[in-house]
C-alpha cells in the first residue's frame, strides 16, 4: 500500500490474513481483485464470513457490505463438439445485497433470489446463463442439468426453449380423457 497502487490483484484468498489485507486495501479506496474457490456468489460471501470468529462477525459483515462491488463466478462446462465453455454468475452490490450481507440470508432474501431480481442491473444466475448456453446450442440438455444450481429452473427453461422450437418436452404420449370416468355403469 505504501507504493500507492491503484489496483491490487490477490491470487487467492486462502487464509484469514490474506482476506484481512484485501479488505483493508479495499477500505482505503484500492480496487482489489481476487479469487476464491466457492460454488456460487452467495457461498463466496458466506465463506469469507466463515473465516472469522463469531466475535468479529458483525464487524466483518459491515466491512464486507461497504467494500464488495461485484462477485463473478465461473464454471467450465463441456461444450458440444469438444472443448469447454464458461458459464457465469454475476452479483453486483445493491441495497438488498448489502442488507443480506449485514443481516444474513433469510426467506425471500437469498443471494440467488436477489440475483434473479437484479437481471436489469447486469446480474445473472448460473441457471439463467446455462439455459442461454443451451439456447445457443453450445451445451447439451444433460450438461445443462448436471451443472445447474437449481435443476427445476433449468429444466423449465429448457422445456420453454424446446417448446418454442416445436420440439416435444415430454415422452408421454397418447393421453386421452376418460369420458366415462365417474359415471356409474349398470350391469343387468
């Protein structure tokens, strides 16, 4: 910090000391970019909080809420035809995110739900991104479901795409209405 950098890149936040230094640098106005191995954006916040003791939790929540701007997560999925394609989850900071960092997630206030609601502000969930990769033909249906955070949401998105293209969304066929259902049959 004495060398007055504008941007600080931390390879990976593996321990408490590294997280503390990164937070301190961010609080003094530096742009801090770092990596952390987690499943999604919400887990990133929870992992950082979990590195500190319960006595420090309130203070760390305040510091995180003030300094975090964007969390971008990446998963590499097998691409149709070979290779890999990146799927992203992006969470930006807004009042709802700050409130969830300060007070924790609760019913209707999960990071996943906040990201879904923040689509207009550049946020996207892994599930929505994966559905879009399927729409573009970059990944298979099996890959999409295997890498989904919420298989139900991805399944509905895939069904919607298949339906719009005139493809079958189910293998159930030959369904008929039982017109005699409920009618009493008399045998003499």
